[in-house]
C-alpha cells in the first residue's frame, strides 16, 4: 500500500471542503505519621486529542486576527443519486462513505470565502502566515516546507505541520475576489486506516 500521511492529510482537507485533598493534624500527644502517609499519586497526562487541537487552532488564528471558526469535521449530506448511471451512483455512494469516515478522524477550521478587495486578500495572506507562526509557538513542527502554487488565475499557499500523533494541513487560496483559508488536522492512526483505493475516491 502506497498511502502516505501527506496524501491522506490532503484527502482529509478535501473531505472537509465537501465537510472543544489536604489532611489536618491531630493532638500533640500523637507522633507525626509521615512514615505511613501515602505520597500523592502522579496525575496522568491529558491526551492530546480533538479538543486540544481545536484549542490550538482557535488560539493561533485569533491571535493572528484571522476570522473563522473551528469545528469537528462533519460530512455534508450526499446529493440524491442520478438513477441514469448506476456505476456512477455506486462510486458516489462509496465516496460519501469514505468522506464520513474521514470526517471522524479530525477537526477543521475555515474562514469566510466571500469576495474582498486586493488589499483584503493581501492582509488575509499576511494573517494566514501569522497564524502558522502561532501554531509553531504552540508546539506544531513544520513537516513540509510552506509552498505556493499557481491555481488558475489565483494562487494557493500550502503548509503541513505535526504535533504528537496529529498532522495539520493549512491552505490559503485566492482567485479574483475569492479568498478562503482552511486548516484540517487529522489523527495519524485514524487516517492510516484508509487504502489507496479509498483515497482515490476523494480525489475524483
């Protein structure tokens, strides 16, 4: 199986686009009982899960002044299948099932995608990079260099980070008056359960 975390992570981003005792001493006649006092048990560390990831996303984007909202990934309701092409409807049904399973693996953040001026887009791109810096401050480590690619008449900046057993993909897309930012974090163990054939469905 040639599945990689990078491919799975971007597939998740695509699915998200489809989709927080103290004791008191006794009388003076009794000797201290320190020898028999049990030491307080160590508190188990809190697992780094969805709530912690959402908190990181909310804090980094808020500090950067980037408007948007965090949310668990929720797949959109599938469109009614067209009965004219049974093979197409079977593939769409299989894709919807993969999207629903992929949504359970992570959380996401997205910004408004309404039209804005060129100045607005430049400011949004600046705030996007500030949010990435905020994630680094919160322990996310860059696992793939930030890259910019031309997409039609616009451009997309993509970045990938890791923290413990989570992989985060961030993307800022601009084209014309359209401006959109998305950040999707997936739990590695959950995302690794997908086969290449299932990921192919998400790339259609």
